[in-house]
C-alpha cells in the first residue's frame, strides 16, 4: 500500500513537472532568424536579457530562407521576426503577420528609401525602365531599397538589363566601384555612410518615399497577451535606466522602439504590389 502511494505521488509530481515545462515552453516568445545571415541573432542577445528580466521568455528559431520563415509563421511555429520592410510587407500581404514596433536609431531615424548609384558622369535616373537597357544592375534581393524597388518600375520586364544580386547593400556598392556593375540600387543610409570611400560614384536618383526599418512583425497566430507584454517592454526600453536596457540600446545602436502599424507601410505596400507581390508570391522573381 505504501509503495502504491509512493508511486502515485511520484506520478503526480512527474505529471505536474511535464505540464509546467510544457506551459513554460508555450509561453516562450519565439523569433525567426535567417540562418544564412551570419551574426543575425548575436546583436539581439542583450535584448534577450532585457526581455527575460521583464519576465518574458525569448528564444530564436533558425529559418533557412524566407519561404521557410513564412511556413513557420503559417504553422504558428514562430511568433515574430525582426524584418526589413520588403519582407515585412510581403508577410502582411500574405496575411501571416502584422507590424508591432520598429527601432529608432541614434540619429532619430526609423525609415529609409532606395538610392540609385552609378559612376560619376552617368545620366540621371529617369524613373523609366529603359534607363537600364544594356546595363548591369546590382541590388540586394527582396529589399525595398533593392530588388523590390527595381521590380516595381513600370515596364521593367521589357528592360534589356542584366540583374545581379548582392549579399548586402555594401557589397552592391563595392561591386559597382569595382566595375562589376553599372548601376546599384541600395539603402540610402548605407550609401550615405559609405560614399566617402567611393569618390568615383554618385547618386543618380532616389525613391521619393520612405519604408519602415527593422520592424518586429508578429504572427497572427501569436498569443495576444504575450505580444502585448513584448510590445510594452520594447516601448519602455527608451526610458528604462537599468543596465540591461542600456546594454540592449548600445548593442542595437538605437534610442527607442516606437509603435508601428500597417499604415506605416503604405508606400512599401504600393511598391510591393507594383512589383507583383500577392498572397501566392514565393519570395523569388523569374
């Protein structure tokens, strides 16, 4: 009889442990990180500490590519992702996610736009597809300040251009400088930061409107209570005097997070739709 009671008590304990563990896992906020982006998760480590001190469990889930991340959102495997505006807008169009907050950098900027760069002496960008005829054009794939901007140009399918893809905006600029391309379409902040190194290059055109930068998008399947807690914690980061908050701001190079909504993506959504992005878009162009 005593042995039976001991076994029963042990079973109850094990059951309670499993339930509590499962509950803790269920409450963990999971953020998709592109595995192909070296060091992508590292810059969020201090933010992870900050959120955990706020009682929010926070972990990263690796995604091999954007279609894989989309499947994770669709299945509820992940709750969120820090994303550029092109991918964020695509997830919004695919009805998989909504924007939550975005960072404001140390200069007070939270948006960006595409800049068209070429060799000095090149003609100004006409905003017409025929500008690219006979040219090698380089850009970052699936970027609002890159491939999406290029694909949004009226009549671009008929342009007789060679398109090249760069691993980053900086790599696109370097390729242009080394004569591997004739035109680069890049993020304006990156160009402004690096243009002093490339006196032979110049701006020949720009997008006229802005896109939100680095937005945290959240799955429509995410627990609304946890999302609310994450949002509150991130919005509080600006005025938090704790060492964890300071470390997170320093590591990310930001001063705050601000609320972000689909309305902030108005220009981005127009650009994506002109590029042909719809619910069936599978993150690649022919």
